[in-house]
C-alpha cells in the first residue's frame, strides 16, 4: 500500500547515501558557485574578445573607410552595367540602321587616300 503522507524528513525522499559527504544545502551552494563561476568566465571571455567594449575611434574610422570603398565599388559596378546597356542599345540601333551593306566606290591613285575616304564615309553615315 502507498504511503500518502510523510511524517518525518526521512520519509520525504530516498534515504541519504551514507558515503555522500555533502548535505543537500551544501550541494545547492556548490551548484550556485559553479553557475556563478561559469558566468564570470563567459563575461571575461566576452570582454577579452571585445564583445563588451565600445569601438575605438580607429575602428570607427576603419569601418567608415570600408563602407566608403564598398559604396565606391558598388557605384563602379552600376556604372559599368549602365554603360554596357547603353552600348548594347547603340549597337542594336546601328545594326538596325545599317543592316544593308552600302557599296562605296572610291577612285584614286593612292591606296592610303582611298582607305581614308572610306573610313570618313563610314563615320559620316
């Protein structure tokens, strides 16, 4: 039959181990000390790695310079993309305009002059 009520301290739980040198109160104190020590170690580790300290002016300057360089790289990439789009549109427009070849006949004594005239006519069109 189960016992419903405990009348003495010994009946509240299992019997104490006779080889155990610590009382329950001492055990609770030891656990509290271990938890406190672990928190102190975590705080020391965080402080050592700079997690708790404020950024120094030099670190702020480095971060600012890094952000400026990053923004400059982004702007250069965007500018290159825009120029490429413009170049592609221009090339497509030129391809549409000059789809048919236009024969150019240049009569000249000098071959150099003929190439010069041909290049100037091509640029004019």
